[in-house]
């Protein structure tokens, strides 16, 4: 169970004992709930939203069943840095990369943005990836960056909230390791794409590891960066996101290949991924 779970005291403690509470009010009986712990694990979805330990597995399962049966979709959790984008402080740009400051100001590059003192570069094939993946998955962002940074990056890559809606988990909700406990979806129907395995100590079987996207010199060692060479990662099948998309389609097809019975126990993406799985060419 998640380490930062917000729980509601039982009825014996003078509270209503119902499963779902928002801003200390039970959504079922409308009574005020006292003695509520401060950590609110699902605040990123709705302000003040709290679920009891009993409510979480039921809600996760229900959400996944609706997604599977009504939309024929699974769930996809995407890292940001080095997976979908690469960012760097302007002060850490090499001399040969400083042309990007003017390029960002000009607004000519749709895949180059800025948040505070950081330049943000989208990975090639990102928009095509998001469009295609959204047909097969309900997508979430999960980053160790700050909430402000995460929201700024997501606004850049998904300005109309077409792909992620409000499903953005940041360091504010998850200051330590990453965990699927914070994702309202059953683990059997959830795939993770991340460049780092170690941050998922309890859910590596769900993980597809993608090659780190390194655009700026600050992240490169003993070689010129893409930015310095004024080049970029391939958008073709050899590129990281294009390769991941192919595998995600295989996972989706494998999950739904023989239909899905009423028993979700009979299907599990983990048996298809056998993670942590590092994709060739990624």
C-alpha cells in the first residue's frame, strides 16, 4: 500500500467511515470528516480528494474495467525528463548551443519552449506518439520534477489537455520512489515507459525502459550534443518513441487478442512485458 496514503478514520472514531472524502466532506453522506491526515494522495486529480485504503483497490479496478470494456483501452504512465523531453538551465548551455536562446524567443520551433530559466526540447516523434498512443491507452504523466515544472511541460506538449487531462503526478505527490499506488488504474492493465528502472522498485514488471533522450551538452559526456551538431534523434523506427509505440501496440493487441472476460484476473500486461524490459534501439 502506498506510503503517503490519506486515510479516513472509522465510524467508531466519530467519523462517517465512507470511502471517498473531498475537502473533509464525505461524498456519500455529506457529513464532515474530522481527524483526516494531511497527505492527500489523489489531490492531483481533484483538489482535496481522499480515498480510504478500502476504496483504492475497488476504485482502481472499476476505472480499469470501464476503460477496458467501454473504450478498449489500457493505461499508460509516461515519465517526462529524458523520456518525452530534455531540459537544461540556460546557464548550462555550451557556447555552441546558445543559438537556441534566440530560437526559443523567436517562437519558430514548436518543439522548443522555456520554463523559468530552463529550455525544454521535445523528443522527435512526440506528437505522433501521443496521438497514436492515446487511441490505445489512457495516459498519465509521472515525473520527479516539481509540480510547476511538470504543469509547464505538459502545457507545452499537450496544450489542450487532449492526452493527459489532469493526470499529472509530480514530486509534490510523490517525493520519493515512483509507485503505481498513485495511479487510479489496476496494475494488470497499466504499462510504464521510463528511462530509469530504479525509481520503480515495486512495479518493474510493468516497465518498458526507453533509451535516455539527451539533446543538450550538459547531459552528454565526451561527445558533441545533438544541439551542438544541430541534429536530432531519428523520427523513424530507430528513434526511441517510434520504437516504444510499436511495442505498446503489441502489448495492447496481446491483451485484447482473445477478448476480455468478466474476470480481469485472466489478463495481465505484466505477462506480456516481463519487465523491466529494455527495448532494442531504445
